[in-house]
């Protein structure tokens, strides 16, 4: 009854206000003939203020940046290249004409340095500074610094007094703080030298004694050992503003083959993978460790024909596990035996991008790789939307790590 009475009063009030307005117009128009009165009413209506709705929502600054980029700049962001040796086979320790040409001409997204590129602090600082100075969009400067057996910097006394520990030794402590602190120590050294991206931690579970490629690079032999260590180690790198990259999805620790030499196989059911190998990756992604390297691994239960790096089926399956739109996907090196012995270079580059990868690591020939993506774009196999999707993820990570600044 109260609601009915309120509604009645509101309606009555509206009628009263309307009546007042009508009365005021009638007073204003006294003494006018009908034509004059109608003209006067139209003038009042024309002079009345009208509310103008204007869309003032600013454009996302990264979207705005992408809108201003050329096709060449967008394509270049998809690639991280290596510069290990010059044409005479000597290790590259400073920017030469070949390095300069690759950065400027192909507008690459990043460079990964290897042990041969790393000599002294002053040399590394100069090399990285000079490369950054050549690039209009700041580069990812990456490295494989896992500690232990894969250590480009941490085993060099010119950079650290105590070598970086192997993941397996950290895992044996069962102390997540030990993982975090070691990653913090590592991240501080990398940051000081100018690195901003580390292809670590290894999230593989070392659960096959016949495996020769992972071993002590893993934090342990079970998901219970590996998962918390992976998360803590990644968080330690992030604390020093180094972008971690989990590897090697969906898990290289159960293979007998080494993907450096050829395709590697994981002989497990999808359910078994979800119970073990995938757990460290999925749980780390849930904790916002959102960059993943895919391995050149075939799991017949998901895709019997193509490795995860080239497989649309794998990306469709990952969509059921986590939000892939929030994860930056990087291929394992495209010059590894698993790829080069089984696929043509153009075929592998196009397939890996169309599958869903954002960054293609270490193509053998950057010119052919860039041309492949451009040709696929110009012929409609790669859409602008698909290209922009990856470019936005790449730039977003660069902004998060303060590599790229935006207004």
C-alpha cells in the first residue's frame, strides 16, 4: 500500500510540474496570435540547453601505441634472435654491422645472449646499452640463467663470488624461501647488467631416470616438490623486475629424447598429464607468473602429429586449463633439431605463430622468418587482429617490466 501511495505522489508531482511549465508558457504568450505563439514556443525550445553525451573514455595507451606502429614494427616484435657468432665464427662481444643491421632493419623484439657473448661486466653493459640505443622500441634482453648446469653468468667469477645454485639442490632443501632468495640474488645480477628477461625457472618434473636433458635443472621428481619452488623462484625474479619464463611446457622431464636433437615424446594420457606434469605450470600461472615457453614435445593424447610449439590442438586444449589471453607464449628455440630436422623454416615459423605463440625464439634466418610472417599477413592467412593480439601481449609485458614507458 505504501509503495502504491509513493508512486501516486510521484505521478502527481510530475503532473503538477508539467502544469506549471504549461502555465508559464501560456503567460509568456499572452496577446500573441496562434502563428506568433507557435514561433515563440519553437524559439524557447531551440534556446533550451540540451545534454550532449560525449565518449571521453581515453584509448588504452598500448592500443594507441600499436595503432601508430608500422607492419614491419609489429612483425619485428614477434622475434627474439641470438647473436652468438659472427660470419667468421668468432663470438660476438660488441655490436658489429651484422647485429646493427638485424636490429634496425628487422625491428626485432629482443635478443638472447649466450655464454660466448658474455665476458666482463663492462663489456656486457656496453653491448646491451648499444643494442638498446639502436632500437626504437626497447628490446627484451634475455638469457638462459637457471643456475647449476645451465648458467651463462652465474658460473663466471667475473660476475658472482658464489655460483648460482642448481634447481635440484634448492629443491632438496624443501625451503621456498631458499628458492626466492636465490632468484632474488640472480635477478639483482641480471638487472645490474641490463637483462630484463630470464628463460627460467624450469617447471619440468624430473620423473624419468632415462631423461638426459633435464636432470638437475628440475627442482625435483614430484609435483609436490617442484610446484612451490617454481612459484617462489619466479616471484624472486619478478621482485627484481626480471620477467621469468616457465619452461618447457607441457613438461620435458619425462621424455627419453632430447629436443635439441629431434622431436621428444611424452607417453602419457591427458589425465595423467593433468595430475602431474602440467601442475607446476598451471599453479604458477594462477599466481600470475604469466609467461611460458613451449617445448618441441609431442604428446599423442593431445596431438599425435605436431609438437606443442606448432599445434593448434595444444592451444585449444590450454584454453580449457587457463586463460591463454593473459599468458605470453614463447617457443623454444626454432633452430633446434626437433624443428629443423622435421619442418621447413617457413613452415615452422608460420605454423608456430598461427598455433598461438606470441614470440618466436631464435629462428635460424631472421630475414626468412620476417618475410614468412609478412607473406602470410599479405595473403590473409594471418589477420591484423591476430598480429595485434600478440604485439599487445609483448608490449604489455615490456610495460610491466618498465622496459617500455608510456604516457
